[in-house]
C-alpha cells in the first residue's frame, strides 16, 4: 500500500442485513400437497394416483409437478427472498404467497391431464376425459401450509 493512504471499511448495514437474511428463514418452510389434515379417503385416492396401483398407471401430481416446475419454482423462491430482503414481505407472508402459487400450479397441472389417457369406458363413466378429476376431491384437497 502506498505511504500515506488510509483505507476505511465502513459497514453501512450489510452485516446486519445478511444476519437478518440468514436468521429470518431459519426453520421455516412451506408444504404443498395433500397435508395431514386431509381426510383419509382423499389421502388414499391421492396415494393411489401418485404411485399407481395394480393395472392403474402412476399419475404423479406431486412429484411430477415438482420435477416439471423446478426451474419456475426456484425463480419464485428467489423473487420472494428478494422481497423479504427489500422489506416488501415478511418471511411468513412470502412463504404463504409461494404456497398459494404452488397450490394453483399443481391444480392447473391436474386439470391439464397427467399420464396415460383414460380408457373409453372410464370416459363414459366420468363424462369427461381428464384424469384425476372425478368430483374435485383431489383438487380441493391440495393445500399449502407454512411451518
């Protein structure tokens, strides 16, 4: 360093900001899918379709959604984290917003049809050709929860 030059490092809140970011979300998460308060029939139906049973094919509405929307969901997480840092959201409200968005995209994916087409017999019985939708039980069972 040149003689007579003085360097002063002034923290204008960066350390405090980084500490807030690290501690704000510690232990916090959002869950999405058929959660613990879902009734037993909906859980059974969801499990049956998520993994497939016997001659009925797997129609993964949770794992498939996670894989299909991984890039988009990471972008949402980043946007929500930035909103917390900027003071536009609390951690809880950002996670709640993410949960509602994730619910909606999971439900939209179901409405769009997942997996193999239904058989002509199934279509006649249901009156439509969209898999996983019979009486909206599965769709309305998809919820999010902030921990």
